[in-house]
């Protein structure tokens, strides 16, 4: 990965960054609700046993691991005058909405095996659509601009919209799911239809406002599968970045996983109050990554913010109880780095790889990273 020394180009317009970010709002809104509500919906509201849910989750995990690099290679190898990314995103969006909606329309009085197969099939169809859109969206970032500054600006928009979608994904199910003593699923059905359609619309808006660069749209000769694998796994920059990204995600998971325990058993605070100490600094930190990038470069800014996050996370185990919220806030600021700069670094990896392979292969790198 190399730092760009050329003068930074003019900033992208606010409207362009806005239209870029709304796709992240659409996908994160759908995925947030899906991730937060799916298991409790099938187990508590439909009565599917934990055994069947576990089997479905295992099959889903295996397919989810396999399909990312598969679709990454397919999009990299696509030859089309319309482009090799946006058409996938545009024409998959309606199917993402449809499969997301179908997840929630399992027959309520069906037997265990019928519920299992409905859950499994709709999960796999949904995940396939979500993978295609998410992968294409990530791979577009390095293609729409070669500037680290502009990539950073687009990723800030994407991250902020994505966080809003995730937050709504937590809140909406709580308003529409049946409460104690209630049995009707109609409000939930209506809400899921609305979410699917809104998410689809937001994704489509981005596909009509963002244009692919024509020089990347037509591949002279796609790289054979084995050569693509070799180029990917012999990229030292990519392997280092994947390892860093894995640890950054682990840090995020650790802090999120500990919030409820710290709130209930250590601080005896409402969990939402403690979550505010994480998410408010994170939201503030995301746009500040621009300043750190200008000061330290992309790699240096990422390293600096990861150190801050690590200090905050480790200190939780040693500081007095009263200082735990401050440590969480420190970790939140630090985690703005991987939230915003990781995709910019993957874009640099794709730039470097183009010199080796002769082609743009963003899909391969984002796909294997997802794996």
C-alpha cells in the first residue's frame, strides 16, 4: 500500500456524497433488522426449536463464507458496456427487498420442518442478494475515484448513513414486534414490507446517481480463476490488511459484546446510556478521520486510531468503575478509524494489484476479506 503524494483534488460535492451514502442507509437498515430480529422471530413468535435454528444458521454460515469470493470474482470478470458493478446492484435490489420480506412471511401454524425449510431457503436467497449488493457497493469505492481524499469523503458518508440504518434497525423491531399478551403479527408484516421497499429505493437512488468509470467497465480478458486466487493470496499488502481488519472487527465485537454486561453488572446503568458513550464518540470520530488522514496519511491515521481504541479497550479491565464510560468513549473514537479508513486501504491494495495483474480486481479483495 502506498501513500499518494500528488496534490489532493477538489472535494466531491455534498449531493454526490449524499447519494453515495443513501445506499448504505438502505442496506444497513435491512441488515440491522434482519440480524437483530430473525432468531427471536422464528423461536419466540413462530415456535421453531433452537435445534432447527442452529442447523439453518450453520448452513447459512457456510454459504455466506463461500459466496463472497465467488461473486467477487464474477463481478471482476464481467464484460458489459453498462458496467460490471452497478447493473448487479441495480437489478438485485428488488430481489433483496423481496427475499427480505419473504423471511418474515413463514406460515405461523406450520410444523417444525416447514418452518425450518422456509427459514433456510429465504435466508440463503436473502444473503445471496445482500452479498451481491454489499460487495459491489464496496468494490465501487476504488473505481469511482483514485483520490484517497475523495475515497475518505465517500466512506465517511457511507459510514454515517450506515450507522443511522443500524440504529433504526435496532429501534424499528421494538416498535412493531408483539408485546406481552399480544399475538398479531400484522404490524410486523406491514413494517417489514415498508422496510424492504424503502431499502430497495435507497439502493436504486445510488445506482442512478453514481456512474462507473468507463475504462474499468470492459475487461479485455478476464483472469482465470486460479491466477486470480494466486494474485490475491500473494499480495503481501492484502494479507497484512486482512489481518489488521480481522483484529479491528474483533475489537469492535468485544466492546459491543461487553456493553450489556458492564451496564447490568458493573455500572448498573441503563444499557442505552452506556451505548451512548460508545456511539456518540464514534459518530464524532468518523468525520475527524479526514484530519488524521491529512496529518498522518491513511496508514498512519489507521494505526493511530487503532492504538487509541486498543488503549480504551484494555483500560476497561484496570481502571476504577467510574472511569469505564470514559474508556468506552476513547474506544469509540478509535474505532472510527477502521469504520472509515479500512475500505480506503483496500482501495490502495486494488491500486497496487493493478500494476501486478493488469486489471482492477476490487471484487476479489473485498470478497476474500468478507470470507
